[in-house]
C-alpha cells in the first residue's frame, strides 16, 4: 500500500522548532543573569570605586546663614572626587549622576571665614553605598552681609596736564557720586574711589574725557580689589577739566594829594609783595598785568606808619602766591623832618568860582611838618614853603575851612605830613575888592 505524503506537515514542524529556539534563548539569558548575580554575591560581594567630577551643590535656602542675612562672598562652583564602597551589583554602574554632594552650612551663624565640610551620599535611597573619602573634603567660604554705600567720585588723570602758560584748575566727574554694593566689611575699607584716565594729553582749554575705569582705595591709598564691589547703574563717567590762564600781576600803590611838581618815585616806599602769581578763567588774558592795590594820601606819610591793603582781583581770579594783603612801609634811612611856618603871603587859592572874591582869614600856618632827604630838609627855609587852597567845591558866598596843600616849588622830593586848615571867606565880587588868588 502506497504511503501518502502530507505537504503541510513540514512547515508546521519548522514553526515548532523556532518557538523552541526562542524559549531556549530566554532561558539562557535568565541563567546568565542569575549566574552573574550569584557570582557577584559569592565571588565579589563588595567593591571600592572612585567617581570623579561630582558637582557640589551650595544652597543656603532655609539655613541660619540665610536667616541672618549673610551671603557667601567668594564661593565658586566646584566638583569633588568620591571614593565609594558597596555591593557590586548596586554600585558597579555608578557615575557622577548617582551621587549628591552638598556643603554643610550648619555652623554658619555670623560674619566670618568658615571651613565647611562637603557631604556626599547616593541619590538612590535603597542602595547600600558607603562614602569612603571625598577630595577635597572641605571648602573655605567667607560670609558677610551685603549692603550699599554712596561714595563721592573724584578724578584721577596723572598724564593729563596743561600747556605752557596754563594750569589745570580742577577736574570734576559726572556723576559726582556712585552707589556701590558689596560686603559691609569690604565697603568699610573704601576711603575713596576715582574715575581713572590713563591717556596722556596736553590741554589749553576746558575739555571733557570719558572713562569706564573706576579705582577703589583704602585709607593708606592701597588699591582694593574692585571685583568685590558692584557699582549700581555703572557705565561711562565724564571727567571735565577746567583750565586757567597763568599770569604775573605787578602791584603798585597810588599816592593822592600830591603837588603837581612832586615825584612819587622819590618816596622810599616798600611793598611786602612786589608781584604775585595769578590764575584766571579768562584764557585770553596776557602774561602780565598791573594791579593798583590802594591809595595813600601823601599827607599821611610820616615814614613810621605802615599801610595794609587787600589785593583786588577780577571775578574768578585766584592769587597763587598765598598772601591776600600787601603791607606798605617806608625806609626812613637818610630822611628827616622839620617844622616850618607859612605866612599869609604864601597861601594861595585856586579854582575860585566866577563872580566871587576870596579873603584868607588865616594869618599864617604854623608847625607845618615837611619830610624829605636830610640834605634837602637841612637847607629849607620858611620862605621856600607855600600853601594852596582849592575852592572848586564852593558855590555859595560865606566862610569855609579848607585844608591847604603844602608844596615846595623848588624841590620834587619833599612833602608835608599832616593837615593844615585855612579859613576862607567868599563874597560877591561886586561888593568886595579883596582877592588873594
């Protein structure tokens, strides 16, 4: 009897074989895992492993330091190397992401510098991971209160100078003050802050130069670390330089009440300051000028008396010599004085008003004191001395007292000290024929 073949029997058998192979593979994987687990437990129960580059988290939230208002001043993010120990099947695959490192801030309660521990633990709460060592195991951090301080801003420009004939009067900064933020102890160390210009420049007029550079100094002019400070609204600072003109002022004194023939230069006058150095905001001024400090009546000079005058300057000008006053004295060596009498014949009137006559009622002037060089005074006689009365301020008829101007026509280097009043009567020329002019 012939055997009948089933065409569908072979494919069915192949399917059964494939299912059997897949099951064997799953079984083999499970056996391998169990074998590795058993081997890890029996042959290598614990291992030691070093993990590098673990980031350290610095967090002040909820700490005493935060409650006290403290801030960490110099902390920078760091990483540590951690040596761990544990079961191979638990820590064998650990990386830096499986560990957590934090800074212990429990001891920080006030300002100061602290050496703080770095704590490390596994991020997996169920793993039995032992921390063997941490490198570094501590970190040093400064703590202080952050505050603000407002400071005056001044200019510092050592290489900016004025051209010849000019001087730098001042340099001001806009804004004139700044507000700085930083640790209280650091801010207390600031004595001054400057806007610094390092460029070299010669100037002969007012200029403004901008800079962004600030320099902080302590009380001993030591430069402080600017990285410790934060300037609020920082930016560019304008330094304005004001230039003044330098000049020399020659000082002189006027003498009033001099006879026409008197030579003022013959007076033995001494000025405590012959000239002074002046700076002026008027840049067009010349290099020199003459200043009259005051006027001395000739009749008040007796060679022993001193006169003091303040030095007048134009608005904005500054006396750089240091003395604001001039003292005028006289050298009496070789000089002397003598008393004379002037009779009425040598008393004259000048500037008589039209239509008036004048009568000198003073018969003579006695005790008229004349000063001058010894060789001149010794030869003078009463007849050499004259008196002159000025009537230019008289407009009405009547009797007047006027001080006479004493002079010696033949000498320009002698003068009269003191006053010599003369009584003068004026009348209508139609009613009187008296005339002493």
